[in-house]
C-alpha cells in the first residue's frame, strides 16, 4: 500500500466517525460502540418538531461507547420523514475522538465547524481542521470527505481568509495543506 493510499484510508476511517455516531451505524468505530446508548449533554436544548431541528447549546458533549464529540453548539436537522439529514457542531474548537478496535490510541479530529451530511454522504471540517491518528496528522482550513466514493479534498486558506488565530498572533498562517507521517517502528525496538 502506498503512502497516499494509507493516508486516504486512515483519514477516511477517522472522518467517518461522526457520521457513524449520528446515524447509529458503527462500521469503523469500536465494535461495541454501536451497542451503547447515545448520550447528549448540553446547558440547553431546543426542539422544533415542526421545522425538524434540534439545537443543543453550551458545553455540548455527545458520547456513545468510546466515541466522544464536544462543541459549543450542535444543530441537528431532520428530513420531513424524521430521518437524520445534517448535524453541525461548532466550537473553539469542536472535537471528536474514538477508540478503534485493536488500538490503545484514540483517533482525534478538531475544527471550528464540523458538518455531517448523511443524505449526501459528506463530512466537512472547516476552519483550523485537523485529523490525528497513530502516526498521521492531517491539517488544512477545509477537509471534505465523500463517504460514498471514499474521496478526500483538503484546502488551505486562500489569501483573503484569516482565522481567529491570525488575529491573535498578528501573523497569517500558511494557506497550505499539511500531512505529517511518523515512520513505522521497527520490530524489536
């Protein structure tokens, strides 16, 4: 397997997790996660059944087994048939992590905005997006994952985009996508 194939496979597995959590499907998460209840905690929640929207605000924490998502606000949109449509988690940053089968190390991701489009099979991490998994760190301003076609697109900032971090430091960060791969440990070391 090439380094590019490994990166795509690893990032694809990690980016699928929030979608899997939201849909109750657990193909890639810890095997027992799908058997666990989904628990949502927040300072406040507002349900509008007529519009098909639920909004959770203030220290939002979503857990299911080893999966944990956090943010400042989570908005869940449903279709007219009451099926899950879209989940948007925002935070400073919004985060998620999960423990894969046969691993002691959590896979993690963060961004200021995470959007999960179930019907379009699309996950989008926006603004200071970062994905971390054993030996891999992938970052950019926007990371999109098409779960149906296993395609990942990543973009850095354009010259006109600035993040909150730029304002705090007075410098503009690189507009490039960055991937860091750790070397494999040799057996016996």
